């Protein structure tokens, strides 16, 4: 048994000798032969080492490198935690019935054997692949030396640690097992150095890409790889397969040490040290898993940036993608929503348009909205269900989701990003506050020009929201004030002011915003306020009853077939009829005092009428329940009833 152990220990040095002789010109053929080594039953022994013969061109093309997919790397954490890799490879020592060794020693023996094979693989990576490629780069100048160093990262440090420290310590401890049956103290002393694997694992994806790029780009690079990979010492495996060994090694340590702790007797002197060593190995494994997770995040982030066209002001490795998906944009001019796509990061929301021809970038970024200062809220719009508002410094968007659940999900994701930004800024705010903690609050009106407003939709108004003149298609067209979002005519928006949210560029604004933003005083119009100039927006928010009603009959003339009807709380005896909810001036007002409210004679349960002294107004509600509420509100107003409390008698939706 002792001879078998020495034979196993010699295998590593023999393999190293083969590598060194293979690179020495004129080496004797016998120097390339690897001595027979002992292998565990059930394990596939490595192929015997042979000369690095230069294959023919046909052979090189026929045996292309077997690449490792990113999916394989991404699933390493799950695969290595199962322990299935050990089922087919048992320790090499099989003592007879009368020489049964303790289970914990068998596990230490297995740890030593796998460490010997691992050090041999590290030697192949560092002293053969790395050095040969570096030598070729220096002599031929066919590819940069920095590329070679980036591919192999810190593999030299890892190799030296295992070959000069970890493996010799394990060997000495096993040789003296009868006197010192413990390894916990050894692993405790050396485990912190295993955190150096994080750098290697983080660099693995980039190394694989560089390897594939220069293998196609440089014939000299490919020739060196082919020569080494085709040798028997490499086992006909590609460099990329060999480079996976360090990625898998620490989880294997964890599995072996966990089994070692389980097999130790309760009174074993090594139990406490072994458990502490297992915790340290677990910490090192977490470092590797965290590095793999970070690498996956960066890879996914890079793929997103490629879909966005790799714009310089967007690409940032510190960003985190929180959510992406299609939404509908509610247009202030068109009646049908428009298909759009959102990317929500931890610091910005990208509003994108899908490209028709998706060659290269799949999306065009229309607007970038900073999460800092962004607000999100649900919209109550019967015409566009599942809609929500995103208001930022750069722009305000009215968006529609495909379902209520999707809308809630988007709003929660946006709000979570906003909360995270605000929480991060709290520390800074606390630092700049005075000793009393007083922070001067800005007036809400001072946000004018600092953030993009919510634009009022064109169809919500029929007249200018400043001068109350009706719009038409030729002489009085609709325009939007870029400061407040109102729909105004050309005469009322013939002003330009610098807006901070648009990088202080001059924008079209209405005269009210121009006065506020610039401080200039404009001559006021002497026209008195019209008796019908009662804003429907204010009436809707502070109304006893408001909704759309169909206007039936010839009595209404050119007013249209539908009107926005409001009974204001501050004028509870008058019914105002507007063409649109955002209009400032009503086209009709009806003093309800003394009117008779009846159901319509047409037999339709949704019709109601107002009648007095030959005056007859006919309305039609959308539902019978809405008709009943309108009749109740009109009957109370016709009897002279007025609300006493702010919430008294509110019948509106």
C-alpha cells in the first residue's frame, strides 16, 4: 500500500517532466513517455503523455476545439452542489478486510489524489499553454502579449499557491496521519487564499471570448493551441475545457470537507477545526458563486446594450436592469395607443421605439427619464383601462398596460427604483441639513420648467385653455405649452422661455408660464370673465355630480351629441354643459331651480328630461344606474337644496 501511495505521488512530477521535456528541442523520445500511474477503479485514467506532434492541416481542421457554452458556466453552481461528480470516482486505496481504514482518512486520501491531478492541470495551463503563447507573442508579434495575459488572468498565482503550499501541506499531513490525524488546521490556514479565485471566475467569460476571437484571427495563435491540444498530455481537450478546472475546484473542496466532517466521530480532536475550515471554504465558494452571478449580470446587461445600439450615454456596467417589456403609449393627438418598449434600470427609464428592420440595434431610444425625481401613479380613464402616468424631469408619459396585473407590476418596479434612489440620497440630505434638521420646502409652482408636464390630450378640450376661444382646423389650431401642458391657441402660446428640464433650450410656452418663468409683465386683456367661464376641471374635482351625458334632440343645436355635465359644489343650483372635460367655458348653463325632472317618454330607462315653461332638455346616460343618480341630483337642485358640509351630497363617481 505504501508503494502504491508513492507511485501516485510520483505521477504529478512525472507529468510535469513530460511537459518540460516536450518543450526542450532534441529531447530523447523516451523522455516523453509518462510512467504508469495508479488510478482509482471506475475512473477514466488520463491518456499517456506523448510527443507534441504537429498535426497536418486536415487533422487540425477536422478536430476543431470543443467550445464551452455560457449556459454550462451559468449552471455550474447547481451542477457542482449535487455531488454526482464523485459517484464514479472513489479513492484509490482499497485495503483488505483486515486493514480497514477510517472513513475520514479515506476522504483525506481522496482529497490528496484529486489535488495532485488538479495541480498537474494547473501546470498544463500556466507552464505550457500560457508560457508557449507568451513566447510566440514575443517572437512573432502576431498577437499582443496583453491578450495572452488577459486570457489566463491570475492562473500563475493560483498554480503557485496549490503547487508550493496547499499540496505539500496535505501530503505531509497524510504521511504523518497516525501521529496527527487532522487537516482542519491546515485548511484554516490556507483557505483565505482561495478567494483569489473570484478574479479568475470573473474574467472567465471575457477570456473565452478573447480565446475564440484570436483563434480565428491569428494563424500563429491557432497553431500553438492546436499543437498543445492535440498532444496526448492534453488528453485531446481544448484549452477552454482545461480553463474550467479552477472554476469547479472550490465547490469540490466544499463537498469533500462536508463529507469529512460528517464522518468524523463526535469526540474527534479535529472536529472543531474541520467545522471552522468548512465555514471558511463555504465563504470562498460564495465568493466564486457571487463572481459567476456578477458575470452573468454583466453579460445580460451587455446584451441589452447591444439591443439598444450601444449609445455612449447609456452603456454603464454599474447599471442594473430591473424590468423590460412592451407597453402602449397614449397619444395626445391620436385616438389609438402606440406600441412602445420600456427598459427600467436602477437609475433611468428608457422609452424606446421598436425598429422595423432589426439589424444590429433592435430599439431606438426616444427618451431617457432619470429615476431621481420621477413619479408614478395610476390613471383613472374609462377609455384607456390599466393606464398609468410616469412623470420625470425630462418627459411625462401616459402609458397603458395589457392587464391590471401588468400595470401594477410596472408601477411597483418604478416605485421600488424611486424609493431606492431616495433612500440613497437621505444620507446626503442629512449631512447638508442644519442642526435643527429644517429643510426649506420649494413651492409646488416652482416645479414649472424643472420637470416635463403631463400634456392635456387634444380631444379633451374644444377651446383654448387660456383665452377660451374655440379651436378650428384652419384659423385657430391646437398647441401645447411645454411648461404646463395646457392646450392653447397660437396667439396664447406665441412666447418662448428656457426650460431647465430641456437643458435650458427655448420652448413654446403660454403667456401665463412665460410671465412666471421670465418675470416679464404682459399687458392684461380688458375682456371681462364670461358668465360661462367656469373651469370644468375644477368642477369635476369639487362637484356634486359630473359625467358624460348624451344630448338628445334639436334643442342643443351644434353643441354636439355628447356633453360633459357638471353640477359644481360652489354653484349647486346650476347645471353646466361642456364640450370636453378640460374646457374652461361651458357652452350651456341651466339654472335648475324650479325645473321638473322626469324620466323620458321614449321607453328607454336611460333617458331623463328637464322641463319648465316650454323649455325641454333631454339627456341620455350610459347606464340606468347613472340616470337615477343624475335625476336625484337634479331634483335636489330644483328644490333649492345646497350642501352644508364639504362631503355632503356628493353623487359623483
